[in-house]
């Protein structure tokens, strides 16, 4: 039976005990690290403030040239949070991108100009990830331009993995740009139980792989869940870190391991399944997720 929203702390205690039990078996592994990125900030002030008020070392991705992106980015920075650009990139579904969009129709010089403009619009930016981008992140030439800008400005890149055919992370690695790859989307469904299941998936990945990167959005459902869940991480023996901290704490080669092939990820621009757990010689990680999702 899946953990119901009403299970509350009881479900969390079960999860804690199970993860701690598994950690004993994996004592030779490094401390599990978890990155949580909140995307799509800048259009709504109240939702942005609520997300920024979440506890812990979170990373916030701001859409450029939106009404509240600059003020919210300043607030996040003053609160000790990490600030990155959520760069709008062309998608296969023809979905609206908003200002600062990077598209295939742009020349190399134009794309660099638009991207630099977006970065300049976000105070204290230290990296970027792609907003949508199922079309553009498959374009090696355009990604080379993106990564040249990132390298010249000393930024990292987080590939949101909105298409299985993305070359963004590969080009970043080739150009020496620090790069991360998204593992789990938390809130493709704005339902507490679903968000809980995805969060547990991220925890299990952190335990089995040593680290995990999860992306969510400033939905009230997500913020409410994380407000309850994040304070529990210390009890789980999992450390919440920003994206840049993960890049400092783990060798780059361990962060760009080949991902399994997925189909249909671009159907809803990233609203695709989470990556399955890596295999483990000590215990089938799939059973861990099953256990953590039960009372």
C-alpha cells in the first residue's frame, strides 16, 4: 500500500528506519548527498517567497526577464541559497518560452547575446539549467555556444534531461564546464502522495549512488511537502547540498555516468519517468523504493 498523505510522520519514521538499515549495509560508501533545485521562479512573487523560505541548502532556478526574478534572486542570495538561470530553450511541442528564449533560429552571435542577457538579468547567478529544451538540447552546435558562454563566465550547467537524446551534458563535459544531470522530477503530478514517492526515489538514489539531483517547482503542494520533509534529512543520514557544492564534493566523472534510455520524455517537456535506481550487488535498490513507499 502506498503511503497516504495522512500517514504523516508515521510514514516518515518507517522510511527513516529502512534507509538507516540500508546505510549500515552500505557503510563503505560516501555520505549520501542530495541536491534539490526549484525551477520556474520569477513569475509569481508569493509562490517564489514561499519556496525561498524552505529550510536548507537549496538551489533556485530563475526565468530571465520575468517580473520578480531579480528581486527574488536577491532574496534567495541573502537567505544563503544558490541562484542559477533557468534558461528557456526551444522545445518540440511548440510550447511558449517567454522572454530570453534560446531557439534554433538564432545565429551563434545572437544566441550568445540572448543567453548573456538572461544571465545578466539574474543577480548572483552561479550556474544554469534548461527550461524545456527538448529540441535545443539535442542540437550540438547550439549547445557548444551555450557551453562557451558558461565556460567564459565560470558557470556550471545542470542538464534537466528533458529528452533522452540531449547532448547538453556531453558538450559541457567536452568543454570543461562543470556539469550535473537531473535524476528525478518531484512533481510531474501535483499530488502529495506522488511527490512523496518521487522524493523517496531521490533518497534511495542518493543512498545507492552516493548522490542524487531532484528538480521541483514552486507549487503549493511541493513547497508544503518539502517544508515537512527537508528537516528529516539529517535523521536519514543524507546531506542536502547545493548544486555547486555537489560539484565540489564529488569527482566530475562520477556525476556524468551514462543514463538509461527513456522514451517520451519530451512529450510534456521533462514530465517523464524518473531514472531507475542503479543496480547494487548488496541489495536490489528497486526493493528499497518499494519498502519506503509502504507503511
